C-alpha cells in the first residue's frame, strides 16, 4: 500500500443526529492527492477512525459564499450534497474561523444558508426538490411502491405502518440497486407517520451501504414527499434512529412547488485528532 500523506493530517470527528463525519480543513486537504482513497481508509470502522463520510471545508469559490463544502462517501465516491454533513461543516467553519454564525455555503448540489446557534444548526436550501410519487421499483423479481425525491441526491421513501425492529439492510440493499433507480441508485428510507407534524424514519444510505443513525437530506425528502402525498404538514419533526429529532420546514407555492426548505438539528464535536503520516492509505 502507498502513503497518501507524508505528515500528520489534522481532523475533527463530528456527528449530526447520529450521522458521524470526519472533517478536514481544505488547506490540509490540499496535501492529499487522492481524497477518495483517504475517504475509503479513514471512514473504515474498527480499522481506522470510522465515519459515515469525509468532509472537506474550505473558503468559498464565489463572492457570495464564505464556505465551500465537499463530501465523500466511505466507498470513496464524491457526492454532491449531504444535509447532516453540511450542518456539521457549518459548525466546523465557525470553530475554524472561516465564517461567522450565519454563512453562505456552496456545495456541488446546492447553495445553502447556515445559521449556527450553540450545538444546533439550521440550513436553508436554494434547491427545489424533484418528486415522483407512487413509483414502483422491481428489484430481483419483487416490487415496492414508494416516492422518489431528488434534493441534490436521490432518495426513495417507503411508507410503513410500523417501522421494523430488525436490521433493514437485507430489505433495503436490493431496492437501492433497483433498475428503475439507475444509474445513480438511491438512499432508501422507511417512514412511519405519527401525526400531521411528526414521523419516524430509518435510513439506508448508498455509499455507506448500511443503515445510518440519521440522514438529513433523506429526512427532508421524506417530509416533502409525504406532504405531497397528503400525510404531513410543515413543520415536520422527524425522529431518527439515534433518538435525535430533525425539524424540517418548507412552504408550498401556489403552483405546487416546495420552496424555502429548512433543516434544523444538532451538530456536535466529538473529538479532534491527527491521522499519522506513518499510516498507510489504501488506494484501491
């Protein structure tokens, strides 16, 4: 195995509603020639730091954005956006002196306004979700109806009478690769509605290829889809697998579009550390 760093790499471990991430300052990330390989190594649980993703935070590329945020899944794939990851990145940017408590963030998937208050972060998205209600997908000869939402990354929302207690990987993994969801696949979410303003969610995330304790963009997509289906009204409190609640707000325009999307919830530092230069980083 080759080394991708020749000096210690500073990082912060953070979590947003149980979604955990490794955050690196863009000035340090420039020393790493292959950030995808770094993500594969550093996100691996038990053998490395372990996380649901790697995030690089750097100064904005455009005049109206103080901060630019990039995201990598544990499989090494760079993705356009991540709701809980962006909330962690906003708090990290304040701690690193990159921005004040209110900032404009640019990602590959959306322009976002973040407001940081103690350990809570609120995001307002410029992107408008694209919905396809009552889509039937057919992986491996079975069928499942749900709602497809694209909010900078794709989600498939399944309404449940009761959320399962058992692990969900065996059920969700084939759906994630359903031919109707190609070429990108989708994150899969099982959702139970409790009342007009509250629901519970379990999330299987592509790239992680397992259940995560929360998914910010998935919770937002589920709230929007189930509002469009007539089951929820904003604001929506989404109870995640971690036990934390994400609050989703939005407005439905007269033409049916969902606008002014907001995602609010906790974002916390766990620890800071250094990845030692002596650690070999897998490149495959």
